[in-house]
C-alpha cells in the first residue's frame, strides 16, 4: 500500500490510515556504545532527547509493508521529533506488533543529516537503534558543533548522555581528523 506525496503528517496517522485498527507510537531515541580508540566530542546539542514527543515527517512517497512490519519513506525524507531533525533520501522504519506497534529501528541512506541545537552530523548511512538508544552513522562522517569539527568513518551518538564517538573505521585512511577552536587571549 502506498500514498504520494506525504507532507508534515505524524507517522502515527500514516500507519493508522493504512491500518485503521492499529495504533503507532514512534519516538526517536538513541543510547550508549563505547568505541575503543575513538575521538570524543560532547554532543550536548543532542543529549537528553525527548523520545516521547510526537514524530512528524515529510517524504515524496510512503510504502507500508505490513507483512514485513516496516514502513519505507523515500524521496527527500524529513523526520523530526521535538528539536531533533533527520533528513535522508530514504528511510526504512522497522517495527514489532504485539497489539501495539513499537519502532525497533530506523535505517536511513543517501546523504543522511541529523541536526539538533548547534550540532550537525552527516554521513552516508545512519541507523537509529531504539532498544539500545544509539544512533550510528557510517561513511564520510562529519560532526560539526559551533566551530569544532570531527571527520571519520563511523560516528556513534548517545542521545541520553550526549557522548559522541567517532573513529576511522570504514574511512579510507582509518584515521580521524578535525579542528577544535581555541579561545582567543585578551591581552
């Protein structure tokens, strides 16, 4: 079943319209993963995310794959919850249904961008793991906060603590690079 185009409608309403007898609760969350040897940048702009706030989205197309228990959004996907925003070319939302639908994860591909506050993360692919509360981005990863930058192959963001870890895995050089701004001296 599919509908086109979708504009700024809660995900809950889209799945309800596809399956009128079901109720969908969607929430972004993400949590801790320790990455050995990684560079860390405090992600205070993304910390303490409200995972119970309503989720809104816009996309050129939505496809509800009820038997596979997933929803596919494609074409200029823009998902937001509270002040967290994720943009991508395509996302797949996997869920479980035990009388009430719960989101397990969101897989995003194609120029993924996540914004909250003064922080912005970019990568080729992102996975939101709701059970572990982790956002993992891979491929040409860039994390920007104010004037600070970190670049690498993989980024793990803990939305509860605000700890971001970036490492060189899956990048050509296997290294992390970046720039940290230094306060100017007033003499």
